[in-house]
């Protein structure tokens, strides 16, 4: 048995409570995202800074606040434990010396999707799912395929036909059944729902099951631990479905309840592409939900999410933190990729480069002060996006 203190599952919208020991997707009552809840007082007894200092790196070190109960169901491909790199040389150039980059490209399958799918697949495996499925235009499919392969769960991936070759090749090589669909990601989602109904596949789409967010929240725990149990002034996060942003916000609340950090929070910044910016629009219009973005188009596959199931949670976190939301054009992502690359040694995915573009914009506007500590997330490796430089 692990030290997991999971107690129940709670709907983020209607507050309904569920037994955690069953496979769940959206809230059966209101079709909104479900969140995992823990006995944090109990978790705090063993997950102390001193105990953590003796544990292996990687996300399973936070097992008290993760949902997996059986040790044999903790799939481990070396996820988490990514470096938080001081980017002083880049910081000097842009006028914000205390800039750090959390380099998530070092995760298995080259993106932070590994964190979320590690937990979703581990827990689905533990609860007896027979087969897993996902509609995805990029990194999520590769990550699901990898974790399913590790335990021999059949995996079904539905991708739009125009998805770049590396993403397709990765899933196929990892043994997934890949179906290329003539259509958009929404059409892929419909095909997955058919499989769910006909064959009982388990759908691991983001925020449509409670555990991907648990994997991604470990970025928040790691960040605090790497900064000596403090948090930065500002976090800039490339937001698609928002799982990581919502996850880190949840992690901060849990850490405060466990006495690991105080009440201070970073100002959370969502960055999206000007070609698909539903959260930016909703934030600046003062809305609590986002409208579906029409004609979504961006080179940053992870940000091509026209409608996010967790939109209300993203907007809540941005507002509660005193944060903001910024849209940047794709061309700026490419110039910022070069700027970041040449001054840090990191070859960032366009999503990671978008964080730098947003930081420069917010420095110019005076929203970020030059002496503030700012953390950017490079969420993936650029190697799967080589076509952008062709
Ligand atoms: C999925 C993805 C994102 C967006 O992540 P969310 O947590 O779903 O908002 C950003 N960058 C990359 C590289 C991704 O694959």
C-alpha cells in the first residue's frame, strides 16, 4: 500500500461527493470536472520537508497527495523531477534578471503531458479499466500510449490526419491503435465516445477524469520544494485545457493546508496564441465561462483548445491570484524560441516560447516589475515540432 490519503472525489461545480474507488469521468450529476480530495492533516504527518529530502526524485515522492493506493499500480517512466533553471543571461537581456524556467521537456515523451497521463493511466489500471482512449492532436496521445504500454493496457488514439508525423510515429511505436480522422479534434472526440459506448474504453481526456490534474499539480509541489518552500511572484503558463494551471492552484491550497507554505500566492498568467485565445477573451471581458473560439489556428498544438471543460476553474485561479491573460501571435513564439534558445541552452516548444513573449509584453506594460521573480514553463521539447523550421 502507498501512503495515499485520498478520501473522496468532489465535483468542482456542484460539490457532489463520490466514492473514489470507482472509475469516474465527468460528474454524473452535472457533467463538470471532478477533483480528488485528501486527508491533508494526515498527509502532513509524513510528507514533511525533512522526509521529502530523503526520497527519490520524480513525482511519486508526493504519494500522500496522489490517488494511487497500490504500489504495483504506480507506473514509473521517470516523470517529474524536472529542473528549475535560473535563466540569468536571458533575464538580463529582457530586463528581468530573476527569471527561471521550469524545463518540462525533460519528461518521458518530451512534455509535461507525461505527469498527467502517468496518474490517469496508473489509476485507471488500478481501478480495472480494460482499455484506455484519447482524442489528441499532440503530446497527450504520446504520453497516454507510453503509460499504457508500460503496463500492457490496450490504447486507442484518435488524431486529426494533419497531425505532424513525430506525434503519429510516437504513438504507433508505443503500440497504440492509431486512427487518423479526416476532421478536427472534436470529430476525434466523437469517435472516442463511440468506443466508450461500444467497447467500454476508458476516456482519459483532460479534466474528463479526475486524475490528470493530480499528475500536473505535482509541478506546483516541485516548484515550491525547489524554491525552498516559497513561491515566485509570477508564474507564466501556456494554457490549453488549463490542467496544469488549475492543478498548481490546487497544489498551493493543499500545501498551505499542510503547513508547507503560507498564504502568499504567485500572480498566475495564462498565455495563449492570438489564433486561439478563448481564455484571454473571457478573462478581459470579465466572464466566468469562455465561449467556443471559432476557427482556432496556431502552430502551438498544445494551445489549440477552442473550448476548455475547466474554463471556469482557469478564470477563478487567474482572478483569485491577481493574475492576467495574454495572447501572443505565433510569429512572436518563433522569435522568442530563438531568444530563449540562444540565451539558455533550452530548445523550447512554441508553447514554452509563448511564455517568454508574454513576459516581455508584461514587462513593457509595467505589469511585471524588473526585480520580480518570474517562472516560465517550457512545457515540451521542440524536437517534435521540427516541421516549423522546415
Ligand atoms: C497540452 C500542452 C499545453 C497546454 O497544457 P494544459 O495544461 O492542458 O493547459 C502546453 N504546452 C504543451 C507542449 C502541451 O502539450
